[in-house]
C-alpha cells in the first residue's frame, strides 16, 4: 500500500479482530518456533503469498508499508461478503481514496494459523482482475503478530512466533547486523536509520513498493532535484525522475548502486489544500506530514535477508545469499 496515511479519531474496537494462532506461541527455551512457511509467488515487483479466506485459497500482497489489511472489493463481491460501514469518525485515506467500508472474514488463515471473524478494509485494486493480481493486502495489523523472515534468495516468507530469547533469531548465517527501529501505533510503519552515500537518513521499510524512493524531505536534505548530476528521467513518465546513488548501508551491510525514485510532493500539497488549518505539530493530523526521508522498496530489499522482530523492535540483516 503506497503513500497511505490514516487519521483515527476514535479507537478501532469493533473494526479489527486479533489473530489467535492455532499453534501455541509459548516456548520453554530459545528455540525459534516456525508458524508458517510461505512461498513468495513474486519477488521482483511484489511479495505475494497464499492465504485462506473462508476455506478458499487467495493470494495477498505483503505490505509492511501498509496500515490495515484489506480485501479488494471485486473479490469481496465474488465471495458474497457483505460490506459494513466503518465506525463513525474513522477516516483512512490512500492516495486520496477514502475507505468507508470493511468486511468480516469468518475464517482467515495464514499457514496453520487462523483468525476468526477478522475485520479487514474493502478497497479498490490498483489493476484489473487477472492471474497475476493479488486479491488483497496483508498489512502490519496482521503481520506484526509474528516475527517476519524475508528470505528473498529462496523466495520464502517465514512466520515465527515472537516468543523466543532476545537476539536468538538469525538461523541462516553466523554473522549479521542488528538495526533498531521505531514502530508507531499511529501508522504501523517500521522506521529506522540507514546511510545513503554516507549521509544518515530516516527510512521506512516498504515491501509493498516495487521501487525505493527519496521523499521530498529527503530530496531537500540531500539537495537532489531533477537537474542534479546522476538524476535521469524515468522512461515513459512525464516529470518522473530517479537518481543513482553509490551505496545504501544498514550498519555493516551495504547495497551498491541503488536506484531511488524521486517522490513528488503532490500528496503533501493535496493534504495541505484540503486542511489549510492544520500544521505539522497538530496532535492528531501532524504526523501525516512527517515523512521518512527514504522509502526502502523491493529493488533494494531483495538484495538482503531481513528478519523483523516487532517485540524487540529490531531488524536482523544479512546479504540475501549469506549462509
């Protein structure tokens, strides 16, 4: 889910259910407990994995840059699921689209883990129905109940129980780096520090984005614009630009020659036009304008093996082929 902002004036009770895995999460030792072993059906453009919706298999996009999980409206209609209006005073926007309805899924499964009466948003798909299009989106409201192990080299998404000893998670390689992150209940996004050509930047981890982006805030920090050496026009796009950097580093792990696309400031400008009375320090609306400087998407992430531990608030990172 790209460029999603949420504004919640009341709690989400009645909108979302909690996942209760059928496998026990208790562990008497430090051993990792694998909850699911999911094949990634795509890696270059998206991370798509199989899930179960009321007993039938569907493919969902895995989007750490999202907020709430959703089922696409055409799929909900095909399944005969009745839309339900969201709670009063709840506003959730994605690129100018306002979500107004949700749906209750009686049985939602990931691997052997089942959620009963799980509430998801109903949203529009970004492309017509077809064999390669997912049927919905898994976002951090669901994903954060597990540890997430993105093994891009082997095209696997492994879900582990969060009940284990601190730091005892990297099973695939002897050497790794730990990257602490912030996880805000305002937007469910993972934010952390990285170095971009030696400059420390704030970043958001977004498996729902095919590309990595330098936001308008990041462009101002680095002085990057359409005329900067190393910036080129994106083929087939009007006023679309991208910039070739030398390295992105997460502690000791580096990715060479990353390409970052320059994000326009249209979203921020549209928000300010709609809410001219709001300022960045507004206690409810302000965080909607506090962008990270870098959005780290799949064109960089697939060069890494990343384990996300929500309880410890740490990323454990190696090169994708480390062993």
